[in-house]
C-alpha cells in the first residue's frame, strides 16, 4: 500500500513529460491567441529547458514564413565565422530548427555564440517562447509580455526550497 501511494504522489518521468506537454501547449496557444507573447519560461534545469524547447518546437510553429526566412538568414550569417565542421554540430543544427519555429533555449550549456543569437532574435521579436534558466535574467533586459516559472521550487545546491521573493523580481 505504501509503495502505491508513493507512485500516486510522484508521477514517473514519462507521465510528467506528458503533463508538461499538455500544460505548455495549452498555455502557449492561449497566450498566442491573446497576443501575450513573447514568453520567457524560467526553468531550473538545463535538461528540462532543452526538453521543453524541443517538445514545444515539435508541437507548434509560432513564426511566419517571412520570419523563418529572416531567422535563417541571420543565423547563417552569425555562424559563418565558425569553422565549416563546427557549423554542423548537433547543437547548432538543433538551435536553427528551434528558432525557425519561434522557440529558443538559453542556459549555460549552450554555446556562447548561440546564446547571443537567441538573445538578439528574442529582442527582434521573432523568438516567441524562450525557455531559460535563471542566469538568463542577470543583467539582461528582454521584452517579455509574459513570464512563467516552471516551478516555485528550486535546488539551491544543497536542498530543494521555495523561491524567495527577490528571485521573482530578478
């Protein structure tokens, strides 16, 4: 009986992903209809940032064909300074796919050139949904119409704890 109650309280990983997919898709659809994009979704895990951005880009396209062309052109020019073999890195190829869908991801595991591209495209208004860790907020002024926290609980290096009021403001 105790084993069953633990399963009910803590959904398994796949169940949680399905729930996230439903919640985020509904939220973004609603915000898009109400013209409340762009959105920054603060997520306290790099892995989850990547998963959510991938999931969102596979479900929805938030850009017009003109915006996709502009994104492609800007992205191609920006990565042109990289070695040809580096332009084919999985992270580079994946980011272009995400950005053309109007979705961005920003965290410390992303190559610096890609973080800069994401920031510039977000400022231009062609990235409509950005999943980022809290480090994105430090010293950056981005034009978000909506900000969502994926969770109000974060791991601080030792324990899981509720966000403090000052952390929302940042």
